C-alpha cells in the first residue's frame, strides 16, 4: 500500500514537471486518474473511449514521464535544491545552497 502511494505521488510530481510535454489528452487522462482519483471507467465514459484505451494511455504516459526524468533529472534536481535550502534554513548557513546553485 505504501509503495503504491509513493508511486502515485511520484507520477503526480512528474506530471507537474513534464506535463507541458504531453498531449492535452494524455494530460487530461493522467490528471483525472492520478490527481483527481477518477476511476478508469468514469474517465472512459467521460472521454467516450474504452476502459482499455484509458489504461493504455496511463501506461504509455507513465513510461514517458519516467523517461523524461531519467534523461532530464528536473524533479531530482528540484528535490536536491529543496533539501539544500532546508539544510541552510536549519543551520542558518546557505553556502552549500549557493555552491549547489553555482554548480548548475
């Protein structure tokens, strides 16, 4: 259960980073399922497509988003930047954050 939730959060975050690279239909189906928790059947009915077409779209879009991240690393860089910032806030020392930003 915990792994399923982690996967949903990851895919939702990837959609935020790379959603502009998807088609409107891919974005709509993916957002409906992962962000609004609409069932496959409801999405299929709303889009007037088959349930298997919705599943296929979700699968292809998931792979596409994971591929974008494996090549561009935007989400991992954002997470790392956030961690450096929080570390700086805790210690009141932002030198590591500055070094990290300079290294980008």
